[in-house]
């Protein structure tokens, strides 16, 4: 998965698609980006059909990258082909609700403690969730994000 390309796509999304308020502090902008990520994860958690899951997953992925781009943490999210292969070999969780709660916990810790390690942990859980639990392919994810960026 080409995280650098996906991050570039996120930076070039139409302004109406990305939460970037004008005239507010950097702290408020950051809070808005984390809020957007939280909402997109909640939307993903409620989807049931595969097309909706792909769309919601990609929207959440771009929200993750929105935070990473803003915080200059994109380089921390890079994944090697070997890491992706390892994710695909992991066991499937029985509880999507627990994944959602763990993601939210890690993201809130990242925001309030201003620590990238929690954010990276949430990212890795999220990527594994897409590849294993949702059974999405890297190609599907990248192609859908491309379509979102060119709308």
C-alpha cells in the first residue's frame, strides 16, 4: 500500500471534502481533524454492506491521513510489504465493537497527550482491520481513494 501516495491524495482533496476551518487556531484545526476522524470511524462501524464498508473505510483512511499530514506524522505510517503481509496473516477478531473502542481510545490518547505512538498504534489496528476483518485489498483501497480525490 502506497501510504505516501494516499497522503498526497488526501492533501489534494477538494476543500469542501476536508475539514479545514478558516480563521481558527491551529489547536482548533487539529481538534477538528481528530473529530472528523472519530466521526468517520463511527460511520464505518455502522456499515453492513461491502460497498458501503469500502467507501466508509477509505473515508476514514483519508481522515487518518489528514491528521498525519497536519501533524507531520505521515512518515510514521509507512508500511513495508512485509508488514502488510504480516497483517494479512493475523487472526480475525470476533468483535468489531472492541476494535472501534480501542481505536477511539488510542486516538484520544494521541490527541490529549500529544503523542504519535498512540496514533501509529491506532493506524496499524485500522489497516489490519481493513485487510483482515473487512477483507479489503490494497488495490481496492487505493483505487477508491483515487476516485474520492478526483471527484
